[in-house]
């Protein structure tokens, strides 16, 4: 066995138990070992199914949970080797679920969860007894580092405390009753011894009286009669004292019997009170379980709502991101367009400057053309005048030709 400080350990399930199988109705071992293999004999070991205490080992005593009495236990002989496995006898369908092993040593607490799952049936057409024998359970390990909720811790502590108090109360009650009955038995024995001694004294006195009577025969004188009477009176007084003593003892015995009956009634009342208290606590536990289920449902609804809201937020976020990307693209496009506009403005300014120069050039050219046009008009007028002068001459020539013809014809 490995040596080391008792508070330096953690819980494991050996590899050979990871896929263990067992039939319903048989014995099942929910395996759990300490690593390293240090002794767990002086530690506190708790096994829970959900929040109900199944088995409690404390001060080297094993206490079974109320719903598991006669069906659970630990291998106390293997605790020195670090084996803290839970033994379940006559495994039932209700035993299927998740178990939590909690080992406490000084200020260190280690926990591990072990899931017990039911396997599929081999044959669905066989009878119920065969089905019960054919059905199997699978043991699978679920190591969890997540911390328990505060209400779960409180319920587990309450369940363990109830199991411990119930067992301790029953033990103390049995021990108290045993001591009371022992004391009463001793007192009764002493009273019987005293009664026997008194009866023996009375028998001896009666024997003495008979002997005296036989020896004396008839009364011979008044002196012997007086002695006998005084002796008889003394005996009667002694008998009266013994009778009173016996009556007192009987009264004391009757009182003791009454006290025992009262104590028995008190014990029964306490047992009934304990049972009612346990039933009330069980009712409270069931109500807490219902409240827990309602809280879990509400939490699930809240979680679903939060998931939907988170989805909506993610979609909104993605839309916003897409819009931001579009805005950035538009900003870039705007910057590009601004640059293009600035470039066009520069070009337009250049073109305007060139146009202005061209306009000035055109105006200058127009002025020059206007001057030339004026000159041309003057030239045209001169030419028109010159053209009209030859025509006049031609007309005159024509007229002279006509006259000459007329003259010739004449």
C-alpha cells in the first residue's frame, strides 16, 4: 500500500470497472478507489443518489439510508487498501441513476460521480421473470469537475445528517432502554433476594416458635408465659416490620413498573414523533424536489429564452457587422468618388481655364474676323460698284448696237 499523507488523494474508478455489467436482482458494485491506495478507515465516506444519502461511513460505523436499509454497504475489510466502493444488493430499476461518492479527510473533500445505466433487453417476448433476469445494467463513469449548486449541497447535507441522527437516536434509545431495564432487573433481583432473605428469616422464626412450643409443652408458670408473650410480641413486631418492608418494596416495584411503562410510552411517543418528523422532512424534501424541478423548468425556459435572445442578438450583431462592412465599403467608395470628383474638379478647372483661353482666343479671332469682314464688305461694295459700271457700259454698247442695226435697216 502506498504511503503518504491521508489528505493527499483523489478518487478514481479502475479501468476494469468502466464497462461492468450486472443483471437486475443481482448484487452490483459501484466502484470507487482512492489514488494513491491509502487507508480510508479513518475517513468519512458518503454515497448519494442525486441528493439522497444512500450509505454513510463515519467513526468506523456504516449507516444505511432510510430507503436502502438492508441493501447497501461498504467493504470495510478493504478500506485499508483505499477501496470505498458501494455495494448494492438485489439491484432494482429504481437504483438506476447517477451516484456521487464523497470522501472527507480532515479539511480535504474529494468527489466523483458514477452513472449506472440500464442496458437493452435481450428478448422482449419472454416472461416478466425472465425479462428481469435478462435485463442488464451498465456502469459508466462520469468524472465531473463542476461544483454543485448550493441547494443541492444543502439537501445532501440534510439527507446525510438525517441518516446519521436517525441511526444515532435509535442506538441511544436502545442503549438507554437497555440500561433502564438492566437497572430495573438488578433492582428486582435485589428485591427478590431481600424477599427470599426475609422469607428465610420468617421460616427460621416460625421454626424457632414451633421448637419452643414443642419444648415448652404446656405453660408451667406465668413467667414463661410473659417471656413467651414478650418474645411473641417481638416476633410480631419484627413480622410487622418485615411486612411493611415487603409492602414498601412491592409499592416501589409497582412504581418502578409504572415508571417503566411511562418510559416505554415516552419511547413509543418519541419514536412516533421521530417517524412523524422524518415523514415531515421527507415531505419537505419532496416539496423541495418539486420546487427544484419547477426551478429547473423555469431555468430551462429562461435558458431557452436567453438562447433565443442570444440568437437574435447574434443575428442582429451579424446584421450590424454586415451593415458596418457595407458602410465601410460605402465610405471607401465615397472616398474614391471624392477623389474622382476632386480629380474631375481639377480637370474641370483646367478645362475651364483652357476654355477661357479659347474663348479669349475666339473673341480675339472674332474681332479679327469682324475686321476682315468689314474689309470684305468694303471690298464687296467696291466690287459691286465696279460691276455696275461695266454693265452700264454693256447696256450702252447694246443700245448703240441696236441703233446701228436700225440705222442699217433703214
